[in-house]
């Protein structure tokens, strides 16, 4: 039976409880209440091994976990307002408060993360309410934005769905209307989550998930962060249009998630390579990319998370893909020839621990052996695969040489007076015995 962990402030939990009691979802619910966003990381550790999906009452908690847990192992979702809900809220507000123009209200749940629920499509700029613009989405930034607008006398009222901020708004004496998701919204969101999990369990979805993480410079301002995120979002929209690739784009904090149907395996790899090249050629963003290619959305998302961590370890504008039941990694994808390797190779991991070579670097070398046992290795060529200095590669090659896993061959002569380049080859049987 499907198990859903519900994570919510206490007040929002009440409407969720009503939705659960009035509907037969056919699954098990575990409930976790938080007062501060920081508690969510502990809640995640408690429930990640005992549930099929983590369900947040709102976008704030969902955004927090995505930006504070690097390797999320459970699919996450939240109760989301749709366009029709926002339009209904504004229509009712106009009817109830005809004396307050929309330009004098602030809505803290319309954010860059949810693309302001497309409100700009319905309202001209001169009629738009104030929205939350900061890409950093937490209690502190929400309070700062509300206080700023109120102190500058730009607003007469605030619309909020952030339950745990109501006491703060009362202290600031800011008039507000608090919205909780309706029982119908909660019911539909839970049903969607259940349907997704059931499809995943039956392997009826074939999906490619691509995660792109922005890497920020040190001491970056919030305005600079927002500019970089808007820039990346624009590039992704331009790429989708120019290449006619059909994928959805979801933005949360400094990460973007692309979901698309994975047709042919090779075509999916080509799409990812096209995207890496396209973004890298722009030259003004530093990013890391991880992709998961699997039989379900949940599986693909999990694999993409692992691949993204590998891209972060690699440390440059590039990407990795995970596919298959053994979570085999492929990458770095920008190179003409990509490596295939897996962290399930326990013998390689044990050797890495004994030798002091990083697991990621050693597994790439094992992947290089699997790709071409007769390949000729130099410090310079290994540097490309590992994205570390040639000096560091020389140290690794010396360790492998001392362990009898490679042998030195005739050096490559340089034109002119340059020193010959030292070259190595794998000792096939020793390599097989050590790592396979």
C-alpha cells in the first residue's frame, strides 16, 4: 500500500485532515508538523525510508527541502494553487474591497518559482499587485518584503497563505487575508500524487528528468541571484523553441527541473548534449547538470539527483546521466567519448579508500578501462576526464604504477626541445583482478 508523509504547519494540517477523512484514498498517511522551516530536514530523515512520497501543504516547505537536502531520495510534491484559483481569489477580493485597487495589495504566494501563476497574462502592468520577487524564499525574506512595502506605504493589504507568519504580520500591524487551500484542492493534489506513484510502481511512465543547478559566485547579492536565475530560465525557453524539444520547466530556488518523455535512448542523450553545449556557449552562467533516464518519473528524478551530485564533484559546466537498475553513470557528456561507471563497484570503492584516490576519480579510470582496455594514458589526457590538474593526475598515475595496475610505455616525443610525455597503458589482467 502507498505511504504518504504529509509535512505541514499545524493550522494547514486541519484542512488536510478533513480531506483525508472525507475521501477514501486507499493509502497510509504519516503526518509531521513543523513550526520552523529548519525542522523539515529532520522530518525528512525520519520519513524518507518509510514513505513513497513526501507531500507538503504549501510551496514554502517544498522549496525549502529542495534547496537544503542535496540528495533527495523520495519524490516530493505540494498543494498548488492553479491559475483559476488565483483569478477567483482576486475576483472575490475586488467584489469585497472595491475601495482597494489591486495595485495596493501584496500577494506573497505569487513568486518567480511558480511564474506568478501566469497572472501577468491576465493583468496589464498598471493593474498588477505586488508579488514576492526574491529568489530566496523563506520566512525571513517573506517578512522583509512585507515590511518594506508596508513601511513605504505602497500597500493597504496583504494576501498570504503562510500560516506560520501570521503572528509576525500581527506584530507589524499589516492588514492581511489568510488563505488556506480548500479541501477540494488538497483532495485533488493527493490524488495526483497517488496516481503518479501508482504509475511509477507499474512502470507505465518512461521519462527523462534533467536537473540544472546554478553555481553562484561568492558574496552575490539577491538581485544578482535573481538576474542569473531569470537568465537561465530565458535560455531554457529559447533552447526549447530553437530545438523544438518538448519539455516542461520547473524552477525551485537555484535549480531548474526539465521533464520530457524519453523516446529513443540515443535521442535523449543527444538532447542533453545539445543543452549542455547551448548553455556553455552562452558564457555567462556556471551550472551543473544531472539527468535520469528511467521507466518512471520517480525513478528518473532520483537518478537525476545522483547524476547532479556527480556533476558537482566534477566541477565545471558539464553533465552526467544515470540509467539502468545499477545506477550506471555516463559522462562527462561534453567530451567526444563518455565514460560509463557505477558506484556499485565495491572493489573499486575499497581500493579508493586504501589508496587515497577519490572514489569519483578512480571510478572514472575504471570506466576508461572498460571503454578501451588498450587506451594510452597521459597526465594531460587524464586531466580532461577527471577535471583536475596534470600534477594531480601524475600522482594518481604513480600510485597505479606502484600498485602494478598500469605500465609505462615508450614516451611520446615532442617536437623541438620539449621533454618527452610519459605514457601508460593498463595491465589488463591485474586491472580485472583488482576491480572486477
